[in-house]
């Protein structure tokens, strides 16, 4: 609880993801699922019916044979800052941006599963529970108590491991720190990335590593022209990689396994 | 014996002076639709009990057949409010001949759409949250509120038609009630028009506001994107056409003259007029979108039409083939005078609006937004189709029932004497279950 | 004799009203007894303990909630008093070292994040503010569970029609929101939901 | 009074109106909505005190250090240990979900321990002549391995079989790494160590497919499938122009003559100038490390020519063992055992390691042989063995993890044992020791004591992230700290001799038409079972190839009449296995890209060829 007399210094948590460092190992995806009690895939699920709050796509320069070069791009909820597309469409306030953190939150228990927000999201970062969640017997012992399991028929998505943010704040309170300062914490994917390709931090903190990386020359954001002001910044020294930020070009119709 | 008695009881329900087919024949006609309804309800039940994994929708195709058909059906149902508007507000008396029928059609379309929406959401038990914790910025909230309210209005408008039934009139209380309701008609028509005006628009707004979907996104006036208004006009344009179609269909099936042909022509003319306005507005909007809105958001409009099968042909079909052409036909008196042309044009108009709704819903979702995702295809599962067929069956049942026991066409009695329409083609035996 | 037309209507209405207001509010809950007959009063007065002697905070700020058996066994390894309840407790739980399955009156739904330390330490709130005078009750009241939603009456006491279900210290979302509003502390749903 | 139908209607109507004015209907509506929050089937997380425990992951030989976040002492999430000298805070996708394995549906919980014991003892009683009792240890170098060797020394005709340990690699010393398709960035060695060293060497990856390693490489040479040999020999040709090298196998020179740079260029599709430039770079930009698939003679030869031994290839001392352990059976290679001579075979696959094709094992078995395998999953040799005894799985078992291939110094660390194993699991070491009447219960502790006694090396304590010289740690603390996840790392001895690198005999280069496709492995060797959550990378996205599945180029797929999702059999000269097929235009023609999984790994050795048959 914040004391109204003390102005709260609002944080703007965001990420700077170095695509050139991403080996596409998938550790972030698994760590995310572990942290957020995301169920394993139902037998009938595929890459269009699954739930992957963070998903690593394989992108290429469109070249052929020797000219072909690929890279891996982790895509999670971009935590849009400006007129967040999904927030405005939700009919019953199940989506909401926390001004104190800039995190776009999804309230599964308020969601009626109309999926309007999914249609609204240009990053396909929202996932619907098509099946009742199911785990092998006993695996519920390994649940993270800071995150509530969802039920069938609702939408869910990345919330920057909000449970960890709660825990960090609680810890700070226990240590008697003032609650007007943003707390430092690390989402599961950033913690799990073996190459430290994902840098997470408060973008308002100009001196911070993440903010600096986000300001860098090689940094870009997906579909920036849509003016959604995403808080996920990508970094690549390769020019062709930076071009993935733009609108799609008609495909070459290859039978390709994209990530 | 008992059969004869029930037959007798049944006859007593039918308004005086109206000829209707025998009870067994009526039952025979209803049976297949009942069967279809039951099948559909089973499909819908599966989706409710087992969850939406029964459908072929997925995270990328979050909306599918159902939303497309809801939008279409509601547009077609717009005839109810628009005719009401014409009759009671603009005092076009001639259209009284179809107003009752229009109300029934409207009721059927709207209640059907709402029913399907209930299946479409993942947690129907929480649907009422929208009323309790509404997000006023959401187009969907606007839609939900207006549609439910308007559905109530339609129900109230439907009531007097029911109460006029021969048997029910015997209850004096009902008579009084019906009389009171009549005083309300004008108010209801006004309210209905107002509500419909909004939700028809918001249905377009649903997609027009999707800033993340440049294909659908439109800038707008005040809070409403331009599509908002396009949807209203197109709905108003296609509403009368649909009434025209249904009326002709009923005439054909029941082999009776129900309305004067002038009424149909008038409907056609109005429809054509609105359609013309719509086509004009749509063209302007499309041009602005292609040259400004879309490019400004980093999406050259050309690429939308470079993903097969959605080539530029769809744009042409939507605006010219199923927009301009029927509009011109309906506006040309000589063509309008020919029933064949009239009906064909009306059908085309309906098709055009349906196509527009299809483009707005399905194509919007099929087109990729990220440079590294694919163009996606989607085909509804049998559960999805079944659920929709349930609505069709429900519609036919309700309409047939109303047609048999209530007076949907006030002029029918006078027209009894006159010769049936000059069409002698033998309709399909089941359809021809002469009422 | 012919009864007036409004009588059946009135009868129907009155029965429904009676059922809905008198019977339903009790029928909707099922009552369950706590495993142990525990007296807060004895502990707070005779034993002179304070709430946070047992309901303590952990180092990381999390709230331990209802103490585990070892905490109780700390004092009650052997009977301290003469009450049957205590003897019972020791025989059934302490000696066989079996955790009593307490029913937490105030356990919030899974999707709620509630930090005691934030409210107590930063907000300076008293336990009683939400939990009522639990501390000086002499026995544990039965745990009342909503038959449909499965939530405790303490946190899901008041339905749309308030008074009929009013219980001590509201712990419904409305109650939280009311208090937060009055302190100008409403940021977003994420403050309290996980 | 008379109840007419109309009165009945009125009654109901009244009741309806009345009910509307009570809380009942509204409460029922709200409650039903709330019920949807926790309707049946939604598990509730357990609450409790949050603690952090340290340990080491034993899913693969890398043995990365792990920090577990535990709720009420049950690990709920795992992470790497930053600043760890070996794993540098990295943990792979499999390791991160390792704590799910005890609950995996396919995990073995019980087995015929007593029967197996009887059968083995019976067979041992009637060993005839030279018939042997053998232990096959898939992850040698553990303390358990020593127990096996001691037991086999005590048992008549006891043999201890294990795959040959590769020479240790000092990645930090390398300035250029030339990899012939080695999955350097995909599960090779210790991931964290590779990443940490990455900035200090230039990586040249010669591989037909653009694997994860190729993507991360400074230079990717997209060679033609199966032309590693040609490329290597082409380079060797150029390198050997200047100097002569001793220790190259017989026939190498002849084979060299077959592949002058022109031929190499023709075969590999890499330009002749580029090959020359490559040779020059390897010559000038040393120290060089050449990595090939396990046991690739060409990689070894290049290493020899480029003088890798003693610089990037080092001799690693083993962690000290108690002196009274020295009376142990030697480490023997399966091939060295005469065919049909093994009467009792005990396979320890409780720790994932090399996977040998069953055909190779089978040929060594005597008739009426008793085969017992110790495993925690139904996969593996369970199908062929007479008895499959369940073992504890990570993180249930307290076992030590030998140093990984890229660790130049010896190391001693214990795997995490955070979860209590189900009753009925067997400890393989104890079982085998029991046969020899050996007491090996405290082997780990004895080993630790011996290490501490040697006074060598230093101890890294994860909780404080500090390293202290082992000799400064109190002996009993030493063991306690090891149990708490600490890692003992030997000092590098400065005057260690260069390892003797013997280049294996060259295989007869025959591209048999029976197996038209070249096998390319692009997924890390996965443990027999993985957490169900790996479906995120297999099924719910296409990031990785699922275990036991292969990818083909559209043209090849069409040729075999296969499409994405169809079932097929992958056949090599080592046997065949059922696989799922994915069609992917990123796979070059003539290549079958295979995933991990015990089945595939058993039949796909170094540079093997295969065919895919529809089933």
C-alpha cells in the first residue's frame, strides 16, 4: 500500500533483446511456462492453439541456399504503452495497464473469453485456453504459488512475471525500503536466457543498462509505425534483421518450419 | 378422432379469413426444421460442454464463422428498424404491409445472433460482467448493450402481433394490454431506430478501431471510425432488400399474394437509393484508406491483395459487382418493374453486404501483421456450422409459426380474391407444403 | 365461492419472497466444523500472546497465516491446562505429529494477491479491521462455505443485496476497493490480482 | 376453491415476480460466475515458506549448477547459478524443467528387484569358462563407476565396460574453433562455458544445414551433405605441404592423395580459394581447436596437424579416489570383449550418456545371458533387457557428475536430491556392490574425503558465490558443502604432458545406395524423458524438432511419399526406429535432419547414412 502523501515514482519496465545473441534454445519459453503455471500442450494443440507467453520465432533473410541466413526472435507481449490496442477493446475491463509499472495485465477471472483482444493484438502475443488445463498427476506439486492457474475459455498472456514483481515489492517492504521507488526484479525468461540476450529493466531509469541498450543505434521495435509504443526493444547489428520490424511482404510459399 | 379434434383446435388459432394449410401438412413442413434445430443444438452443446476446442478457431483466427454470420445476420435484420423508421417516422404508409413481417425477421435475426454469441464466448457464465463492469471505451460493450436493448424492443414490438391472435383476443386483459402497447409503437420505433443506428455502427466499429490491424483500421469522426457509418448505411440499404426477398420467398412457398407488388418495388427503390449512397461512401473511404490511412501505418495497401485467394477481385466484387450494379438496377424503374430483376438485384445487394462483412472479419484475421508470420487459412468445423444451422432452423420455425397463426401481412385478406402471382413453376414438394 | 383474481398472484409472490429472503441465505452455505476446538481468548488473555506471536511474518515478508503444528507443539508438547479440548488436540495431532486441517475463514481466492505486511507495516492497519474480533472469541465458529462458488462466507459474504448476508469485516473485492479508494490508492487490477 | 389453469398461471407469475425481488436469483447468477473461477480440474498451488536450495543438474554430463526456488521444500522453479566457474549461470531448456521429471507419466516407479537379484546370482553361480559378468556404464567417471570397477574386480570374470572418455578440451585457450558440424551452441560440452568463451575465439562452422551453431558462427560454410571428410582432407593437404606430422594413421596419406584441394572443393561445394584461405587462417590464427562428431578421425587428424594437443586438447587428471579403491577392474571397451561371451550384463542408464546400438551389445551376449538394466524410464534398453529396475531420477538421486568434455580440470559435484524418490527404486551401485559383497553406501562421502585429503583444488560455494582453496575447508564442512551444491574444481597442473592423440582408423568411405540420406543431428542429446512443458518448443511452436522425429527437404519427402506429420521408420546400418516426419525447405536435399531422443541416438552414430521409409 502506497502512502498518498509520497508521490510514487512510476516505473516503465521494458526489455532490450539482443537478437544476435539468441541461440534459439527455447530456455525462455520453458522457464516462462514453469514460472506461470502454463499447462503442457493438449494432445490436439499445435503452434496455433498452444499457449506460449513468450515464443521464439525463426526468421530468415528470404535468401536461398548459401545466401540464406536465419536468426531467432523471441516475441512476447510487447506491453504497448500508447493506446494499448487490447486494453481499449475489452468489454469488461479484464485488461488493464498498471500506471505504476507500465505492465499490461490480463485478469483471467474477469475475462469472458470473447477473444476480441486477440484480434486486436498485432503481435499475436495473446493466447486462449482452448482446453481445460491438465497436468500429469503430481506435477501440481511444482506449481508456483505466486501465479494463479487459469481455467478453460479465457485469454492469457505475458505480464512480465508480475508475481515476481509482487514478491520483490513485498521483500522490499519487509526490509523496510520505501515503496515509492520502483523495485528491481527479473522475469523468468530474462533470468533463464543462457546468453543474457534479454535485458530487463526500468526504461524510465535513463542510466539503466536496459534503457541504454534500448536507445542504441541498432535497436528497433516491431511494427513501430503502428504507434503502439511497445516496451520490448530488439537489437541487431544485421540490417536484414532490423527489417523484420516492418510490414510483411507476400510470402514465397515455402513449406518451412518457422519457429 | 383426437387428431381431428386437435386439428379443430388448431384451426381456431388461425386468424379469420386467412387460408392456411392443414395441420398435418404444417407439421410435415416443420419436422425437417425441427430435426435440423436439434442437430444444431447438439453441436452447440458440444461447444459449451467440451469447450471451444470443438471449433477450428485458434489463437490467430480468434473469430471465425460465427462472428462473420452474426454481423451478416444482424445487417440483414436491419430491415426491422429501418422499415419501422420509414413507416412511423417518415410516414411511408405503404410499408405497413410488411412491417409485421419485418419485425418477426428482425426478432429472429437478433435473437439468433445473440444465441450464437453466447456459444462463441469461452465463459458464457460471465457474459453478464459486461453489464456489471462495462468498459465504456470498448465497441463490443456498445454492441452488447444496444443489441440486448434492441432485442427487448423487438420483443415488445412482437407482442402486439402475438396478442392479435384470434384465441388470445378472448382474454380481455390481453386486449387492453395490446391496445396500450399500440400507443407505444411510435416511441418503440424511435428507440429501435436509435439503438440500431448505434449497434449497426459499432459492429463496424468493432474492426475499424483495431489499431493493430491496419487492414481494418480506419480513422474516424469523433470516436467512431468511418466504418461505423458505412455499416449503418449498408445495413439500412440491405434491410429492405432482405424483406423484399423474404416476402417473395414466402409468397412463392405459400403460393399466395401477400403484398401489392408496388410495395416490393418501393422497398427495392429505397434499398437501391441507400445502396447507391453506400457505394459512394465506401469508394471514398477505400480511397482514403489506400492512399493515407494504411500507408501511414507502414502497410502499403497493395500487399493486402497479394495473398491468394484475396486478390483485388474481392475489392471489385464488393464495391462494383455486388454494390454498384444492384444499386443501378434497383434505381432504374424499367428494371425494377420486372420482378425477376427486382429479386435478383435485392439478392445481389444482400450478397454484397455479406461479402463486406466477410472481408472485414475473416480477411482481416487471415492477413499477417508481423513480417515473419504466415497468411493463414481457416475452415469451420462441423460443430461451428451446425450451431449456425440451428439458428437458421430456429428462424424458419419461428417465422412459419408466426405466419400461420398471426397476421404478418395485413393486406393478405384483400389480396385473397386476386389471382396468385403469375409464377406457375412447381416449387419443391416439401417447400410447397401449402400453408 | 370464487376467489378474487389477484389472490393466487399474491400468494405466489409472498411465498417466493419468504423463501428468497428467509430460507435461501442460509441454504446457500454449508457449515463445516474446525478440526480442533481452539480458543483464541485463552491464548490472548491467559497465555498473554499477541496475534503475531503465532500469525507471524517470514523473512521475505510473506505471511505464515495459520501456524503449523510444530509452532503449537512448541508449547503443547505436554498438556498445559486441564481442558478436554487440549488433551484431545495433543492426542490426535501433536503426539502422532499430524497437521490439523484448519479451514481458513479469510483465505482469499487463488487469483487474489494480498500482502499482509504491506497493510500492517505500511498501512498500519489493525488485524481487527478486516478480521473482526477473532482474537477474543472463546471458540472457533463453524466455517461456512458457499455451496456453489466454494468460497468462505467471510470473503464472499455479501451478495448484490447487502444486508441479508452482512458478516463481520468484509473481505470482498468491494470492501478492498472501498478502502483503497478512500485512501486514494487505486492503481490497477494488478495491484491485488495475480 | 377451484384451481383453474388461469389461477395456476397467476400463481407462477406471482412467484416469478416475488423471486425477482429477493437476493436469490442474483446471488445464483454471481455464484455460478464465481464457480467458473475454480470449477473442477483446476489444481491449486501449494503455499508455504519459500527457500532457495543449490545443487547440480545431472540430466547430461555438463552438470550445470542449479538454484532451486522451493515452496515448502518442493522445488517449483530452477535457474542457473551466476558466477559459477563451470556453468556460468546457464541452464538449458531441459534443465530448467528438470524438476518435473519425478512426475512424468513415463517414469518408472517399481520393478522386479528381488527376481533380478536372484537371476543374476544364479547366473553368476554357473559362469562357464570365460563367460563374463559385465557392467555397462553409460556415464563413466562417476563414483558409482568406481564402485562398479571395484565390484567387477571382486567378481570372477568381471568386466567393466564404458565408452572411451574423450580428451578434455580447453576452450578458453582456443583462438580459432573449426567445427565440422559439431553442435557447439546446442548442447555441446557445458553450454555456459561455451557461451562464456565465445567472445574469445573465432568460430568457423562447416555444416550442410544452418543449425543453431551455424547461425551463431562467425563464418558458416554450407558444405554439401557428407563432405566433411573431403573438406578436412583438402585442408590437411594444404597444411601438410609445409610440415610432416607423425602419428597419422596408416592409409591417411593415400586418402590424402584422393582429396587434393580441387577435389575437396568439388565435393564440399566450397570454393578452392576459400579452402586455401581457411587453411591459412587455421595455420596463422592458432591455437586452433577442430571439433567433429564424436570419434571423427578427420577432426582428430587436423587437431594433430595443427598442434592442438597440449594447447586446446589437454590431459585431465581424475579427481582423487581413496587408495583402497585402486584394486579395480580396468575400463574396457565394448568392442574389446569377444562376441557371445557376456553371461550377465548389468546396464546402468540411470545417468544419460552415450547411447550404443543394441545390435552392438547383443552380439556380445552369451546364450541364456541375463541382462538387467537400471533406468528411470521405459525408453532405452528396457525393451531388450530381461529385467528393468527403476532408479531415482533427477532431482531425487544423490550422485556425482564427472567433469564435462570442455572442462580442462577435474571436478567433483553432487546432483541435487530435493525430492524423495518413490519406494521401490533401486540404487544401481548398491545393487552391483551387493553382488560382490562390497559396502559402497558411503562411497560418495569416502571419495569426498579423499579429495579433501589430497588438498588439491578449490571449492565453489554457490550460496555465497565464493571459491576457497579446498585445504582451507574443514573436512566435515567439505562434505556438507558438497551436499549443499558446492563444486570442487581441481587446479590445472602446469606441467601436465600433452595428451597422446591417436587418430582412429579411417572408415572405408562408401556411400552405400541403400542409405541415400546423410544424417545431420541438429538437436541436443535429450534425456530419455523430458518435462511435458517442453511441448512449448516442440508442439506449441516449431522451435525445435521433437524427440524421435526427423525433417526432410520437400523433394526428398515427396520421393519417400511423406508429408509433415506422417509416421515413418528411420533406418541406418545400426537398426531402425519409428519417427515423425516434418517437411522443411530449410533442410538441404539429400539430408535427413534428426532430433534427439534415445531411439534415434542409438542408431545414428558419427556421420552415418540413413533412409526414411513410410510406415
